[in-house]
C-alpha cells in the first residue's frame, strides 16, 4: 500500500513524545520524524574514549562545554584506556579508567556506558572535536525513537599547533583535509542511510555515534574481544540492525577528527585492514561480508522444521532441499536456539509442509525478503495452502519489543517451484539426484 509521506509526517509530529510507542516508525522510516523535536530533552551521556592524547582531549572537552545543549541535561564521561598518566578533566566531567592491557577501545566504551549513563548515549573519540550543534543534532532521533542509531559526520582537519580553546569552526579554516570518498558516496547513495540494508553497518562510525540506552542494553555492549584498531563499531552496528534498529546518518552533526582518515595516514594499512576484515567475516555472516566458501562462526539463515504428522523421510527431504537451495543456510534443530552460533540470524525459513524445491526460486524469495525489507513472505501452492514461510529476525525483534506487528510489510505468493511432497518419498532416489 502506498503511503502519503506528508500526512504521515504530520501525524508523527502531532503525536511523537520521547520514549513512548507514539514515535515507533515502520521499517527504517526515520524520515517520518523529520522536523519533529523532543518535547523534553533527554539526559545525554557523552562517552569520550581516550588514550595518551591530553591535548586533543582538552580541545574536545572545551568543545563539549560549548554545546548548545542544556548543560544540566548533559553528562560528559571520559573513559581512559590505560594511559600512563590519567588526563586532567574539569570538575564537572566524570573520569573512569581501565588498566593498560593493550588496545581496548571496545572495553573502554563499555566502561563509560556503564557509569551513570543517561537516556541517550553518544560515543566520541578524544581526537574528534564536535561543533556546537553536534549533540543536539545527533541525539534528536534516538530521543524520539529509541530504536534509532545515528551516525554523525566525521570531518578531518590538521589542528597541530593551534591553541585548544580556539573555536573549532574557526580552527579548521584553511586546514580541512579530505573526507573518505567511499563514505561520502555511501551516504549520498543511501539518502543518509534512509535506504539502509543488511550491509549498511559499514557506514556506522563509532567515533560519532549515538543510540538510546534502551537499545544499547538490549543489543549488548561492544565486543571486548576486539583488541586491535577498527571493526568493533561495525560488529556492534550489525548486531543492532539484526535486533531491529534503524540506521540514520545525520550530516549536520559534525565533529572534526585531528588528522587524516586512517586509510590515508597508515603505512602498511592493507595488512591491518585485512586482519580486521577476516575477523568481521567470522562474526557478520551476511553475503558480501562472510567467507565465500569457509563456514563463519555465526549463522546467517536457518531452516526450521515446522512439519507435523508426516514421515521422517518426507521431513528429511524437505529440510535438506531448503538448506541446499539457499547459499549459507543451515538447519536449526530444536534446542539449539540459544547457542551463540545463532545469536545474529538474519532470516528464518519455516518449512510448514513436505515439499520439493525446484531451481533457484527459494534463493530468489530469500533475496526478496531482504531487498524489499519484508517482515515475512509466505509461499503457497496453487490452492493457497502455505508450504513455507520466510521471516525476518530483524522484523521479529522490533515487533516483540513493541508488541506491534504492522512495522514491516508482509507478502504471500504462489510458488510453482515448490512442489508438495507425499510421505511415500523415495529417499534413496532423492539422495542420488531423483
């Protein structure tokens, strides 16, 4: 069904209030909240990760003190990753630290988030200096819709030699460095992530990130097994997406990183990037990110036996054929649901009746659920009898969270490439190729 976007926006503008069901929006449609402001500003905790950058940290803290956000609604937490000497911070800034056990940015961010955190969390790096409107712009959507994860615009400038108390907008004059072209292009092509998909986690930058405390607690913190530069933000963003989060890029939430992008400044960056990619391939099983042949640690698509009252042979053929028909699929046996292997499943294929799978129809149906952002797709025979259902775990998570089942579209299609199977199946012939 087509929707009139203007009328929907007007409806949300009238009803949206922080932390209520009124501001729950369908799919990834955060644009329905364009122009809407929270009726009451939430408590925001800005978590600034730091390691041996006292000058950069001082500049960032001064910039945070100049935010156009009400100071009594803003908590600043500096979380130090084991610097030899703890940084000095103003009296109204909280300082927490962990012992030096190598690069532990993920653990440092979790430490800050666990300390008296507010309703909305903002993650910022010590060498990334926010413009005055950064906090207000970045937190607007999470304040309205706690499902929303927003990423700001990280720009780059050479700030060497400048006094730390110079306003950042004046400081960057004549010192601007190039932004990563791939990231600029990704935001433009996705309309600032409005058209996000299963691989848009790659455009979420942990140094300029905001989400609700509600979502952060539900998704879980950053994976503390990341002990090298990069990747912990992408892994967290993918987990959040599979648990029903929306993704949005807020280009007016600008923070300036001291120095060029990592891809420019690091000699021998390829080896480090390859190591990061290999680690993520094991944890993010979506096509395009997972290995092409090797089995990743996490399952992506599972096939579940929901057949009742039929022979074991018919059930065997049905499940086996579905697994064979979808690259990357595997069977989820009863009792294994809580295994860590299945903690970020993207799609669930429920086999409702004995069937045969012909050609690549099932793989195409799975692709449709992903690309069309469906909550579920029911496939039937010519008489309309359901044979199989494909469900989005992302949609399930959002529906469960809010008790709403109208947030993602559903479809029902006749699938001539699924053929009902009787119990008198010749299993030996099937295994031999019929």
